[in-house]
C-alpha cells in the first residue's frame, strides 16, 4: 500500500485538527507541485545549458532562465493561486509578495529558499528547496514584514526537498518528521521514511573548514575536540556546500553541521527565516538540536526578512558538547 504525501497530509490534518477543511493540504500541494516542476528542470540542467548557449532559448523555444529564477517563479505561481496564502517571502525577492486576501481565507505566510546551493548546479551536485509556514497573526492588516517576522517556534510546518540521487520531500507539521521519495514513474512523492529520528550522535562533522582560521572561540577548540576523539569516537568530515544536502545527511546519520560566524561575517552566511528556522524545526522534531552558538534558533526574534545567523545543528551529544564549551 503506498501513501502519497497528499494522503499523508490529509490524514495528519484530520487527526490533528478534526473538521479542518483541507486548506493546509491544499497549500502544501502548491509546494509539492512547484518542487516537482523544479526537479524536472534540474534533471535536464545540462541539456538546457547546451541549448542556452545557442542563443538563449531552449529546444521548445522557451526563453532560458537561470534555474534559481525558474524555481522562484514556480513557487510564487503555485502558491500565489491558492487563496490560503496571504504573504510569500523568498530569498529571491527583496520584499515580501503579498496577496489581497480576506483575513478568514488568507491565513498563511509561506517563506522559502527556492533553490538552495544553486552554485552546485553547474557541477551536478545536490541542491534543494526549503520552506517555512506560519499563520498570519490575527490582527495582521499591518505591514507584510511583520507577519513574516515571527519566532521560529511559531512555525506550523516546515520542510525541504533535496534534489539528490533521488528527489525527497521531508516535512514536519509539529508531529514528527516524515520523508517521501519521488517515484518518477507515477509522479508522486511516496512515504519512504516514517517518523524520522536523528541519531543521538554520529560520526560526521560538516563545516567549511577553509574558514576555520576566521572562526571565533570556541569553534576552533570544538573542531579540535571532534578531531581528537575527545567525544569518545572518531569523526570524519563531510561538506557538500548545499545546506539541504548537508542537513539531510546530518538528519539521517547524525553528527553536526555548523556554519559559524567569521571575523568578517559576524552573523555567518546562512539566513534565519528560510534556512535556519525551518531546518531547526525539523531537527528538533527529529530529536536533534539547533542553535546560533548560544541561543536556540527557534527562540530568535527576527528583525529583518533576509537576516543572517550563525547556525549549528545536529545530534544531541555533539550539540551538547558545543554548549559545554560555549558556557565556560
Ligand atoms: P545560497 O543561498 O547562495 O545557495 O547560499 C547558501 C549555501 C548553502 O547551501 C551552503 O550551506 C552554504 O551556502 C555554503 O557556503 P560556503 O560556500 O561559504 O561554504
Ligand atoms: Mg540558500
């Protein structure tokens, strides 16, 4: 018996919110549809590039677009036609995109990174899409920024799609983490990973070590501990440079991913609203942890839609070892 993501979300909604009218599953179907469109494009990336070099149009005569622009447009379109969506925030758009919806229908704010790690596209390495969903605050006739600047702990759902050796959709609606693998023969995301749990510890750490000379305390000492076996086990390093793919491995295998602040970038590189928040929600739902080095990511109060944050996430044991160093 296969369970598709649509069936699963509908069942979850019925058991969590009996009598709910399917608005939320309709909203999520906008994301799954857009990500299927994106993955179809990604799978042909090399072919489209060839066509693009011959005059900027592909074989169908469509204007060639960079994949990250295409991914953004697919999400804005697929979500924008659903009247549950009031505000969209995207890495690709300077300002929020708003829709004139009655407050009783336009209940949701959706925040996303349409194509994370897109510099990896050219070399055929995994990339991803990340999303985060909030309810629009009650009194929100106000500016759309305010609706988007909510603490991560208020997310009603979050997830990502990793376009890897297979395409996987992973999400949480606050009741555990579920993974679905796209079956290309039927075009549906099929439940493949039920109640994902992050192992209590792992054997990988994941960081851009080229920046190590610029990390503040206690990061160098922490990395030395991991390398020296001070946590009681051997570590190997893995760093893809696509956050979704690095996170996905950390979720399944355990260990730790970190993008610390550097001397030149005090807030690191990653973005709070559409990278750290959704992945932190998933990490916690799977039994892991996520902080900015001091504070739980989900407790941070955002002040700007594109703000950056240092980001550490992973298994409980590795995260607690870091916290012990940070507390000294
Ligand atoms: P992007 O949003 O421009 O793709 O940048 C985010 C990406 C993440 O996927 C990844 O974790 C990080 O940048 C890698 O950065 P670096 O090359 O500095 O290690
Ligand atoms: Mg990104």
